[in-house]
C-alpha cells in the first residue's frame, strides 16, 4: 500500500538507494540542493544539482523540464557533511508556460524503492503565486534517513529558494537564470506573522501568505452528498478565499459513500480514523521540523568561535527558541482545530451506530432485536492517540473475520518493557466471553455456532452466562480427549467445504453439516493440547476463515514457549488484542501506535443479560 503523506509528515527510509518521481500535467524543472548542518547549501553553488550541471555525489543529474521525472538518489554516496537533500520543482520559461503554481493542478511527488515500487506519495497542494517549491526533503536524524513532505513555495522562484539556503543573492540569481526555472524577482514585501519560511500546519507552505488552511483529507475520502457538505471534503479549485473564513459545516452521521446506512457509517468511522492519523502525523512532523531547525541554529552559533559567547550568542539562542515556540504553537493551534471538528463528528456518529458497531453503553442495545442478516463489520473496541486523549475511534473489522483474534492473557506493552498486571488471565477470559456475546448477537439466529475449548475449566465462570442460555455448542469431554474431538470435527468440516467449493458442488455437502459460521474459542492455550492438536489448530487458523471457521484464542505466549518457532506463524497470523488498554496497534496509513481499549459493560448495567436473553429466545426451536 502506498502511504499518502501530508505536509510536515515524515517517514523512515528503509533503503539507501531510491528514486524520487514527479508527476504533473505540465512540464516542470526538477532540482536538488545538498544541505549541511547549518542549513546552508553544502559548498555553496557547488551543492546545487540543476539540469545540465555537473553531477553531485549520490545524486543523478536532473533531466530537462518534463511532466514526469525520476531522480536516482544514493544516500550512501552523499558527502559525509550532507545532512539533508532538498528536492525542488520550478516553472520553466516559455511563452505558453504558466506564471505561477496556482494555475496548475497540484504536482505529485513519489518515493520509489529500488525496484521501482511506490512507497509514498505527496500531492503539493495549497500553492498560489509561487514559481518554485521545495516538494520534499531527505534528511538524516540520529544516523537514519527519512523523507519529509515539505511543500515550501517561493514567489521569488529558484533564486529566492537558493538564497534561503545560504547562497549569496548574486550567485543565486545567476544559477536561477541558468536553470530552466523562471527567475522571478522577489515579490513585494507583505505583512507576515513570522519571517521564518519553514512550513507550518497553519500555512499552505508558501513563502508568501495565502490565507488557506491545510487540507488533511486523503484524496480517497469523499462525502456522499454535494461537495462542501462534509467538514473534511477536499475543496474544489476556486477563487482566493474571502478574508473571513466561513464556519465549518455541521457534521452529519452517515456522510460517506456506501449503498446502505450501515456501510456509510462504517466508511465514515474509517474516514475519521484516517483523518485523526494524518492530523496527528502533521502535528508531529511540524514539531520535529521545529526541533530540527532549532538544533541546527544553535549548532551554528556554537560552531563559530566568534559568536558562541557574548550578547550576540544569547540573542541568537533566544531568537531560535522564539521561532521554535512560534512553530510549535501554530502546530498546536492547527491540531486543536482539527481535533475539535473530529470530536464534533464523533458526537453525531456514535449515537447513530447500529448494535454491531455501537459500544455497550449505547442506548441502541436496550431496543435490541436479533438481526435478519449478518452485519458488514463489528466493533472490537476503541482506538486513541495521546495527542487526543478524549477522542476515541471505534475499531471496526469486517465480517466474516479474515483473521483470527488473539486475546493476550500474558503481557502488556508499556513502551519501556513488558508488564503482567494482576488478574490479567481472568480479565482475558471475560473479554473473550464479551466478544463472543457480541458476535452471537449481531448474527441472525442460527448464523453463528460457538465452540468453547477450555480443558482446565478455568474460563467456566466467564462463559457461564452463555452456557446456561444455550448459546454454546455442547461441551466436549474434559481434557485432551475433548480438544482432539472438537478439532477433528472442525478440521473435517473445513476439508469438506473446501472440496465442495473447489469442485463447484456446494449442494453436495453432507445433510447433517452445520452450515452456519463457526467460532472456535480456545481458552488457556496450550493447556490440553498435544503436538497433533497444535498442528490442527494451526491448520484451522490458516484455512478456516475462507470457509467459515474462525478462531478466538485466549493465551499467554510464554506458556507456549516450549514449542519454539513452530508457533510463530500462528501468532503472526492472528490479530492481537488485549483485555486492558494497551498501545500496540498500528494504523495502515502512517503507522502510529494506537492505544487499544477493549469493550466493557457499564457498571450496574443489565444490557448484557438483556442481549443474551433476546439472542437465546430467538434461537429456540420453532422461533
């Protein structure tokens, strides 16, 4: 999956050899600047790569202006003093060439791996009067290379861009005039809140103010209704915004694409998930940018013996700290604004969720009726980030489950090591029973059969309610014999259905075969399992989901350490969740680590008894 970066976001580079691609609807010039510790071009004009210029170590020579470019970079071959590579785009000369980036569709920059695979993309949006723009930068931090989406534009074109990197104005104008980019005289001075040209979350990244806000929306997220009806809809190109920004539209539940309200709500929740991930990524990237800039400025003061002491040094340090504080404050302001909009959307979406997607505290459960069709997805818990402690995003997974679930009864990750809270095993058993209850409740009567393997009987109390309501398959005999019997029966079912599907003879299944979805709950694994049973469990975990046999495993991985690497594929193939809040799940867009909060029934609530009772009554013979 190609990651879609937003301005300020960074991503680690797993390779030292890569390519930067550019896609645009008009011919653009591509160039690069090698930057040293002080933020200046390495070697002055000799650190600038332009079309037709001599090659630089680690950088291929950029090609002439074109709608598409591919520039090879070898990070291992760059000069040791180079800490950053700024890659910029410039408008070419010509009678029919556009005079500003605002007249073009947003160019797109791609990060390409050694084999040409796309690893990340960045659409350079929010430009207006600029004629040159730093699209992305490759930078080294703590010995590792990363890429950051920048989008920093300059009205003064290539000369202004190079001057900002420490090249004297005369040389910068000479280089700009020799490059295919149009050398434009610097724009008239305009009031700016801060002379720092660094991109911030509040500004579209232009050296000249444009008054717009950053659009954190992924291009794939679009509202179901007319454009502008959703607070995160990507605005269509239009005339410059009026001085007073209009109020944000009121969020509406189900404001996403989909054929049904359930599908629209599912997609809206995932859109909120993505928006929060990218909003926080932009904030973290902006703060990291501010920290890097402050460190470079302070290092520059200390490196020069003439400026490291005295009042001048104190003034320089104070100015660097002030610029850092300004950038961080702007980043926080943008984050707070976007979090407020997401919180408003959450307040209207959460009450509208159907039972399969709702929390146990939702009033929708009090009017619960067994459904006639299985749902599109189911809620496993909530996800959150430390920057937004009050905002919780429902964690939704599609049904039927494509992967089994593993409730970790052993350890929680705390960022500095691992800990085992007291009573975690009992909490894991209760969490498994709660997940099984929800899965039974959201399937139509007879649509899901739940098998419980608990050889030692340690989870009997947690599953007592489901057992007494008749919602579990008949209990197998105790010990290893019961484990072998259940696994044999489910393995045979998987083999029969696979043969029927491959042979196109689904109607030829044995008449007594249970055609409902099957959920195997294994508690206290690997107690009661021998080598043959472990092999069958792995087979069910791998082959079962495709033919309607799913796994819910409650286990402490340390208890199965005696099997060594034999069980590594099993753990990797399951979705790990925890019975207590834990920060261990990564999103698919920017790979933040999210805190997973498991579901729980409010204290004193009888909702669980109500749902179990209604589900049991609907499954009685004759109903």
